[in-house]
C-alpha cells in the first residue's frame, strides 16, 4: 500500500508543482494578453484526472487483464511435477526477494516468455508460457523467475504506471494549449472553439504521444537491466546469462498483448530509430551487462582466464 500511496502523492505533487510554476511565470496572463483565454488550472486538473487516472486504472486491472487476454490459468493445486516445481521455485525466490508469494500462472503460448504484473508487490501475478517450460532448462527458468520477481520487488509495475501517468498528463495538457494557441493566435478565431483547435490538438497529441512513448520505453529498458541483475542475485549469474542466451538461440519471441508487452522477459527486436520504442534492450546488451558486472566484482589480480 505504501507504493500506491506514493503513486498518488507523487501525481498530486507533480500537479501542484506544475500549477505553481505556471502561476510564478504568469503563463495564463501572457496567454490572455495574446488572445488565448484558458483556465490553465482547470485544464491541468482535467489533464491530471484523465492522464494519471487512466494509468492508475490500467495498473489496478493489470492482473485481471493478463488473466483474461492471455487465458492465464492460476495454479491453485499443482496438476503435475512440473507445476509443483514451478510453485516451489517461485516461493523460494520470493522469500529471497523479500516479497509476498505471488499468484503463479501458466498460459498456452508456444513462444518462451514470462511476465509479472499487479498493483501490489505482495499480491502480484507471475505467469510463464508453456513454451518457456518446454524450451528452457530448469536452471534457466529459475533465472527468468528471479528476473520477474525482481520486477515485483523493485515495484516496477507501479513506477512504470507513475511515469506513464505523468507523461499522459503533460501530453493532454500541452496538446490542448497548443490547440488553443493555433486556433486563437494563428487562425485568429474569436468565436469559441473552431475546427483549428481540434485539428491542432489531435496533431499535437499524436506528436507528443510519440515523444512520451520514447520516455516510457527508455525507463522500461533501464529497468530490464536491473531485473537481470536481480535475477542473477536470486538464481545465480551463470543461470541468468544462460537464460538470455537460450532466448537468443530460440526463435524471436512475439510481443505480449497491449500493456503487458513491457512486463515480459523479452520484447520485440528492432533496429534504427525503432530501437527507441523497444520495451527491452537487445539480448546481447543484457548479456554484456551481466558479464561486465561479473568482471567488476572479481577480486583484484583475478581475470576471467584464471582457472586455479
């Protein structure tokens, strides 16, 4: 509950700070003198309600969305030895990570993938595809589970929701300000809200949404490195590296649907500018980061070629 309270408090703080800055610089008065009469405080409250409210609702229904969209079957009673091992492994890693035992689920996906989601770190959902269990050795699956439980322990779902809410608020707010400026100043419309406002608002919102997505995805990629490091601590670095190499060897995993894509162990692969919209870093970069950390942790005078 502390993370949820922090989520709400941070959103309110962002709105208060932005409102104070607008007042300090007299933005509303300057716009009024330019012929753009906007109640910026009211618009800011509207933007925060829909921008942050939408992110909060998405976070609140994330477990339900995952279960329904992917057909996740939560394991209440293990049906076989593999499911029993899965439950026991998640329980053991959850204790190490210092989080409550999450729900554990399976979904019928041929691609090797797993994800964690949920509003609270002690009531999360960790789900794996059947393809993950079939394509990977158990040590590799253990590392993947450690990766996902690190997401839970770090509160990544709440943090990503917070960032998404903040950028949504800015997108809604700025796009409407731009719409008013174009309509009143450039097109000189003085009869209420004209077509120029709606067209400019739509164009601005699309453009700003692209920039906002780049910000959110940059954070998502950064937290994947942290989750890999956490998986290495919980299960063993060699297991985490082996799991990532296995993902390299297997065919390219498909994206999880919608908002769940950022919560999988691996996302889509892209090149060029499209890399800015990737939710996960390339696997070779993640492996290199783990190997670099291992070298940094070596005692002085020891190198990777010394065997005894």
